[in-house]
């Protein structure tokens, strides 16, 4: 008979009325001690197995994905500004009153288009004088040519002296020079008169109008500012360790006022400060969708590294916490992780997950916290 059986028999054979409270406590304590002693001699594995047998494994719907180290391109985000491909402030060489301003700020103009007209009536009298000088020079040249031809014939027939022949030829040369000078004066006058109409040096946008009709224009005084924004020059400053990875013609990703685009590096030059370089990249803007002066960011490649990446859809969010569902031994559990840069549909994991582990990617975007 075991100790447990003997204790149970003793309890049944003792009359309840004669059993004191102290004895009941002792019997109960002895029973508990006996049960404990009996349990100590048995293995607890069947109990654990029985407990586990009643618990169902937690499984999330989705696709299992084994994460592994991936070679990623590292980059440096450089902030800067978008500048016009060409910019000019036009002026005139004349001094006079502005008759008309033919454009407004924001207008798109073509190369050679008239922008400002300046009063140049004083040049009309000068033009008449030059025309008269040309006519006089032409007449003198014609007369000198006739005279030279006559004396050439006489000299050949020995009817004129050498001195007469030389004098006739000199007169012709002087007449020719006078005619050329008169015509040169006319060309000069035409150039000066052209300054009365200020034209666009290239196609672009009028960004600043500095005069109105009735204003007085002086030589060199700014009148109109133009910008060519068919291409934008994206200018940023980077340290030397970034600059050495860049080359002319290399394509880089750019963000202009929040919009993504692809630019081409025009050149990398010293910035004038120790260890800094200016990177200029050209961005096609033929439709004028972007404006000069916009804030830009260039993603400049600096090499590669090994890292873990997971799909964006695999992330589980709960407030500021970010995690993934990890599958291990048939059971899924949520694990909080730390993430790095976004890479399109993927995101870099910096801690909390190891290569070779399996995660669950839901078929649809996870709503977070579920």
C-alpha cells in the first residue's frame, strides 16, 4: 500500500466528530506533501506534451519569403538649386528714350524677337549724310577710273609720261579708298541703328522687365532679363569622397520640387572651399514643366554594400513601431525591426532580422496593428 493510499484510508476511518481542526490541517498538509513526493518521482514530459497538444500554431495568410543579403547601391543625397541653362540681361549701346516695351514678364520669346524699341530719329540725319558721302565717293571713283584708263592708254602709246601715268593710278587708288570708307561708315551706321531695337539673344522666358515706355535708356543700362529654361542646370555641393565616384555623362536620379526625374552630369569642379566640389547636372525641361530656382536633390552613387531588404508590403506598423511576421518551426510571430532607406517597393532592414530567416508577405497591403 502506498503512502497516499494509507493516508486516504486513515482519513476515512477517523470519525469526523472526533477529528480536531488541527488534525484536519495536518492531514491535508500531509496529503499535499505526499502528492508532491509522488510527483517528484515521475517525468513531467507527458504533462508538457499534453499542454502543447491543446495549443494551435498561429499562422498568417501570405507568401513565405526567405530573406538574404543583397548587394545595394549606396548613395549620397545632395541638396541644391535648379538654375537656367542660359541667362542674360540685355541692354543697348544707344542713348535715347524708350518708345515701346514689347514683352511682359513671363512671356516666352524666340531668338531675335524684338523686346524694346528706342527712339533713334537722330540717326536718320546721319544716314542721309552717309548716303551722300557714298554717292560722292562713287562719283569720284568713277572719274578716277576713267582718268586712269585714259592715261594708261596714252602711256602705252608713249603719249604720256610716267609721272602722269603714276598720278592717274594714285588718284584711282585714293578714290577706291574713299569709296570703301564711305561704305564702311554706312555699315557702322547700320549697326548703330540696329541697337534701336533690342532683340532676344536666345529663346527663353522674360523674367524681369526693367523699363517702360518713356524711360531713358543709356548705354549698358539693363532693360530686360531673359532665361533659357529648355534645360535646367542642377547645381549641388558634395565632399571629395563623393565627387571621386562621379564622371561627366553619368546619369543620376534627381528630385525637383518633389518630382522625380533623371539628369545627366555636366561636370564636377572644385567649389573653392577645402574638400568640396560642385556637381552640375543637366535636366531636360523642353516643356517648361519646372522653373529655375526650384529646390533640387541629387542622389549620387557612392558604391555598394551588403544589406537585408524586405518588401514594403511585409511591414507591420503599430504607431512608431515597425515589424515583420517571422515564421519559425511552423509558428508565425510578429517581430519589431529597425528599417533604413526606402528603395522603391523594398525597404532596407538595419536590425532585428537575420539572413536566412523566413518572413510572411501578405497578399495585400498590411493595415498595421493587425
